[in-house]
């Protein structure tokens, strides 16, 4: 069966690389579905759940955060701020991060970087929503 190569890379380094049958990831304008031999493209990614189908195995899932995805010559490269498997998310830590981000946004101090604070809240809420025990 036809496949494509998926590479997930964060600032910490390579997180995942393997052959997959299909891939779905959250894009800036909606979700993208990628199959082997997809047309070349580059897109912004949003925070959300990325899933990949692997031949003979369970679907792979990663929670990714803002970045880029490039499809080129049957290789999908996802450059993301971070990526983690839902079962690896520490729910208590995600809740604490969401609470801190909400407090920062409510405080409205002059030196607050609104974009960064909103992005931090979005990431924390995504982590909280997709955490699995």
C-alpha cells in the first residue's frame, strides 16, 4: 500500500519520523487531510490534534501547536512549537498553565504581550482538553 513519510520537528529536535498511510492536522483555515502523492503545499498549523494512520497499527496522535506543515515529494514535514502524545500530557500541569494564562489576561498589565498570553492560554486549554490517562 502507498505511504508517505511524516516528520515532526520541534525546537528540541526530531520528535517523530515514520511512514504513514494518511495524515490529518489542524491548519490555520481548517483541518487538512493528506494522502500519499498529495500535491505540494505549505500551510500554517494551529494548536490541535494531529492524527496519522499507520499500516497494521493503531492511529498515532500528537497534540501540536502553532507552526508550519510542508508536503513535498511524498514527505510531510511538520515544524511545530511542541508536539506530545495525548497520553503523555500531565493534566494537573496543563490546568495550572491554563489558570496562570487566564490570570495574566485578566490582570491587563501594561507590559502584557497579549498575543503571547492568548497563545499560551490556547496551548494550555488544548493540552487540558486532549490529556488522556
